[in-house]
């Protein structure tokens, strides 16, 4: 099975402009993401999809593969879909471009879901949540699953509401997605939906249109992403401490 990894990387960011080119202990953020994703054992090919010549030059400069895409994409998945056009792949994994501490096992797990279950068109990951403060944080997206491991709903609110203690886990959604190539084309053409707009969670469009998304509970450690200058400093401290920089 041919598996393609695509990292969408947009230069303009509301909270951190030029984020992909931010320096993290001697390497750009996008280089760290690429090098981590490249350690995946399942990917046959890995590329960055960007809207900016500076990012294109950086990726090619460190020996990575990069394609220039339209500036008009509404989200990262749409950019991934353009980059995947013409590529010989059965499965496309959308790897977030702001995860410099990405564990490559997560890429493998996301692809493995689709490789093992031919009945589902899309996949993602989650991890158990234990901290009450994080559970209530609207920036932490939660997911609830059915008995087959399919997503029932994603929300910024705490779900499920625990009225009776049964040991039912609360899961944090990890924003990495797998798509069968044909379904990726279908997905980006789906109209916006009420719940996806209300929660500002694009993956809800899949569920609202009646398609399935299977969710694996990752065995990897989910490191912090980079959305703000504060996040960037936190990741610099983590990587600097680990490398002695």
C-alpha cells in the first residue's frame, strides 16, 4: 500500500507570522517537523505543501521535497489535497506543520488504521486526558468514540459529561489525519456544516455528511505544538534541554 505524507505549511499565521521558518535551536520549525515525519516506517514519500517561496527554498535547501500550492486554500487539508494531485498514493496522511516534537509512530498509527480497516475513509488519533483543567480548556479538542473506535463527535467542550462515574475515559484529539486518496478529493468538496462552523473544527464536516472517521488511541507521547510565541519558547526549552543547547 502506497502511503504519502504531506505537511501543509502556510507562511502567514495570525498569532505567529512566518512560523514555519522560526528558529528552534539551530533548525527551522518546518525542518524539525519534516525530519521527525521522515522517520516514519510507513511513508513511501514525504513532501511539504506551501504557499510561500521562502518556505519552498528552506525545505529544498535541507534536502526535503516541497511543492508550491495556491494561496487561496481555506485550510490545511485543502492544501494537502492539491499537493496530492498526481501523486501515486493509496493513503494520504496530513501531518501538522507546527509539531516539531512529532513522534513518527503517530504517522504510522494513522496510516495503519486505514491499512487494516478497508471500510473507513479517514482516520485520526487520540490520547487519554486526565487533567481536569485541560479537559475544560476549549483549546484542547476532545473526541468520543463508539464501540468500533469510530468518532461520534469532536468538541471543545468536555465530553462525555460524567454524571455517573463508570471509568469512561476522556480523550484528547491529536490533529493528524489519514485519508484514502479518493475520499480526500470528496472531503475538500463537501460544503461547510453547522457543527463544524460552530465548533470551528473542520473534521466535523466528515461526520455531519455521514462519513466515518476511525480513531486510534496512540501509544506515543504527544508533545506540544507551536501556535503562539509562548509555545515556541516552550518548545525551544524542551529541545534545548534535551540537546544540551
